[in-house]
C-alpha cells in the first residue's frame, strides 16, 4: 500500500542546501526526512530498522517557498579561544518562507504491517534539519495528497533521496563515529509545469588528454564514432551505427563555453542517448565507451572530476531561450528562403512547437562558442550553409537540444539561456 508521511513546520524552516549553505532547501530532501526518522526511532527506542521500507524516492507535495542568501555569521569555538575570541567558524542560517508550511511525502508499495510501526516513529519526529526547524509529523491517506514533485528520469529537479541500503550505511557511519556520506540525487519533475521535451536524453562523454579545437567538431565526432564501431564490430545494432534506424546516437563534442574564462576547446567526446532507450541498450553503450582508450592517438578517459560542462543537466535545463554553441548546418542553401524560415521548418519537423522568434548570425552570444564561417568551422559535408541560431519559445523546452543537418556529428548543439540576450 501507499503511505503519506506529512510534516507541518511550526516555525519558519531553517534548512540549508548542502551545495550552498547560504540558501535554504525547499522542499526538504526525502533523504533528510529519512535521517530524521531514523534518529527519532533510535532515540525513542523503537525498531527503526522497519524504515528500510522507505529506502526509495517518494513523491512530494510541497507549496513554493521563498529563500534569500543568509548573512555570514561567525560562531566562537572553544578550541580556537585566544586573543581573537570572536573569530570562529563561519555559519549560515537561511530562513525559508513557504506558502504552506505542510510538506507530504508519499512512499509507494509499503507492506501493510509496517505502516503502524512507521506511524509510531513519524509521530516522534520533532525537527527536520536543524533543531530550530520544529515540526509535527503524522501519517495521512496517500490518496488525499496532491503530488507536486514526481520522480522522473527525464526530470530536471535534483533531490537527494534514500536508496536501498541507506539505513545500513547510516548505522555503519554512526558506529564508526563519523558523518554519513550525502545520498545521491534523484531526478524529479514538477507535475504542474507544461514543458516540451526533445528527443535526446543523457550524455556519455570521455575526456581527451589534450585540448582539441572546437572548429574541428565534425572531424572528432566522426573519429569517435569510428573508434566505437571498431570495438563493437559488424554485429552492432542500428542504435550505434545509425543505418536504417530512426532512433540512434548523436555523436557529441562538448565545448568549454558559457563562462567568463571559457576557452572554447573541446572538453569531451562522446554521444547523446535517445530518450527512448532501454536499460539494456544504455549498458551496451556505456560498455563500448568504456573500452575506448584513445581516438586517433589521443588518450581518452572518463571524467573523474565531474566537470560542469560534461554533466547532462548543463545542457538539458528547461528554458524558453536556446542558443547554439556549435554552428547549425542548414539542409538547403537559403536562396529563395531566409535561414530563419528554414530553421523554423526544421524545428517543426523535429516535433517541437513553433518558436516565437528565431535569429541567425555568424556569432553566438555564448562565450567560447565556435565561429560560424566555412573557413573556420569544417562541416562533415563541406558544401553546407552554417550559422548560429538563437531561439525563443513561448513555453520552456527541456533539452538537450540539437538542431541542423549535422546534429548527429556535433553540429547545432544548443545551450539553455536564462537571461534574454539579443532576441
């Protein structure tokens, strides 16, 4: 059965984001709630191991909340006492002002005989996050909850959730006298938002051991494809080689762009997976990519530093404004029609809504982007008209977004923009 675990904040929540302690976390992450339940169960002498039934990502009901950057505060620490007694540890205490102080988590497929024990633990929870965030917990019928956030592999909200074995990890950390490691994030989508999705999903990329020129994108993506095909042999499906298959990989060269120090070189080579891909197919692609150790003499390895530019979320955030960072190749020369109209037609053919505005030019407003000139940027097929494109939609579009005739070889890679530029 499903179980609704509800908490009412009796005071304004003071819960910091783990990634930036200055700002508040709202809604409170399910993993944070899970740890509060484990703590309450242990402190009241209950069989808290029953909470292993909650080691999954729940749906969440939570009204919007406002938070601002908390000021810097320095807390004196006894072991630092000296002449400068008041110079201590930096602390932040952000305040969240929710429209509704009640948050509800719906865990599904819970054994009926476990609900009563879970309810007893929930009612013993007195705070979540900090002791200042006082709550009152209760269990409510799951069918009475209007869900706002739902776990979704295509979502763009990243929330920490408990996972199978989380309770054992917390217990082991406690027995060892150390803090537990943060739980991994799960993708969520906001149920109420009307968002248009593209056909692309996750990015799988390898890092070269030296810088590569972004203007040679089509060359390096073609070499990456050949490297994967040489490993897989003749038995690879159309998903990989692309022949006679409408649903196949798009080979990617991810550039260093979008920040003040962007150099524009290629950060990683890899591929974009179609959204409609099975877990078996995903594992096959990852296995093939793992075996690629060099491309044309360039040593390749997985990104162990987790560079922002090589994270799928960097290229898939929801936005109304999108801009190319590698030039888009038109499928025909703009003789009797404008580049803007050709792009509009192309976007409609890709199953996306008609844009509000389209601007084509030789340069992109994104720092580090390639120059759209045939003498600088080489297409896989040389006789193509190329340009940079800025697109505005009425409703947000969730990427990744690839446009143009050479989108399967790194061309027309778009980056979401969150401030209106020249459109």
